[in-house]
């Protein structure tokens, strides 16, 4: 990585030698190129180096402001970051002694999404109620290098003509309900993914509900368990978020409705949770219609990360939360979690939501997602 070490004017050579030793000691896995031409990292060795830092930044896409705890290093970086923020330059202050420094630098500078485009298929159309989640194809391509492939339901044969999927039947083998119809839905989705070389899908599932009295909850759950991000309701923004989360954390999250938000508890629920994220699962009917099949279970993790992108892929909401209960209310989608949120997060969800569907990620991934979002010029609300 290209790095430039800066200090106050006429600083002794010892300052720079100590800086190199600190790099080797704290970031041994990074090979540094001490190049003055468009460095990716500015290492603030001392204060009084602000102008030198600004002069070294020449329109780089992202810049790391590396600091240490002595000699007013962080003070200088803070002043520089304020100016960069004002002028629209994306930057991140990283403490060299932080154990996560290497990961922060890698996440912020290396945008793997730019290398190989991801192909997202939308089967059908976005559901008519998703008035804040219909991300445009041009925005997907520009912001996250995702190609949107439109596949109308009418262009596909009826799911009834497809074979039953033994894979799905065995995956959900405890069910007392007839899952043969929805196993055929899995077959058509799987073949559509293969035929169109898709990396992820979002499905207008109510087309199946209204025309055939069959749901896609189980097929979407299984696809997520198999490593293929699969969103329901034709929600493009949520599908993009699922792709993003998988890219950064390696985990495909659960897409859930925002059922209730309050200071006492906030409830999220949906019928498509992957079995790998829950225990004590059972197959039941779809909540909104009372037909077909859906999944009810207890979320395994107690610490989760709540995540959402806006439809323009410019803003993001991300926070850590704690699950307090996994109820089974009869007035909400089948799998449910009650979580405790900070008052500031409650205010954001009530007064400035980015949309209904939020992504639930097991574990604490707030820092790594935030770093990756900032590197892609998202505003964190």
C-alpha cells in the first residue's frame, strides 16, 4: 500500500525511523510502499503536519488517516478529516495500535465489489406496497456494481410443471404440512438462477400466492442457507443489502418487517428465516394469507446487527442490538424477535426510516459494516 509519513516541518529523521518501526510492529501483514505520489495512507507522526497532509492528497478515491496516541498525531488527523469531509473527500481515521486497524484499512481501501459484477435477478416485479425500496438498475450498477436482471413470471413455465425438489423436502422433513407444491417452487427458482447465471434473487412471491395459493417462504429460506442471497416481495433494496452484507461479513442476513418500535421493545418478524439462524423451528402457514407454508423458530443469537440501505443507495442504517425475547404472536409474521434498541436508534427508525424491511445479522458487525459503507461514500444515519 502506498503510504506517506508526515511530521512538522524539519522534523528530525529519528521521527520517521520510529514511524517505520511502528508500522512494522503494529501492521506486520501489510507491505508498504513509501511513495509520495497519491498515497492511500497518510501516517501522522506528529502535529503541525496538517498542510503537508492536504498537499499529499490529490483526488484519491479513499484515504486512510493513520494515527498514534503521541505527539498530537490524532489531533492533526482530526483537523484534516474535518476539511476532507467539508470538501467531499472520503476518509477514515485509524489508530495504528487498535487491534482492528488492519481490517479497517482493508475494508476501507479494497472495494472487492468493483472487481466482478454481481448478477441480481428480480423474478416478477416489486410488490406494489414497496414504495421506498425499488432501487433502479442504474443505481445498483453505479453504487454496488450489481447488474439487475429482470425475469417476468410470465416468461417462465408454471411452477406446477417442474419436478418436486427432494432437497427441499429433506431440508424441511419435520413438516406435517404438504410441502410438495413449494418444493416445485424451489425447483423453478433454482433452475432460473442456474440458467441466468444469477448470484442473488428477489422474488415477487405474492404472484404465486394470488395465482396458485403457494408460497415461496421455504424455497427462499433454503436458498439463503445455500449461500444465495434471496429476498422476498421483489424488494430490490433489501436484496442489495443482503449482497452487501454477505460480501463484507460472509453472512446472509434475515429480511424482516419492522412490526413495532418503542422504548420498551421493538419487534421484527418475517416468514422466510434461514434454518441455520434459528432453533426449535416448525413449518406453519403463511401469516398474511393463512395458506401455503412458512417458518417459525427461535433466533439462536442474542446479539444481532440491524441493517438497512435506502433505495438510492446513498444512506444506511446500522446498529447493534440485543434480542430480549422470541415471541410467537398470532398477529405478526411467523418468526419474531423482540430487541432492545438505544433511544437514538429508536428515534431514527420512527422519524427517519429508510424503509420497512430491515436485515437481521447474527453477531456484532456494526464496525466492519460502517467502515465498508464509509468507503463507498454512504451516509450513516
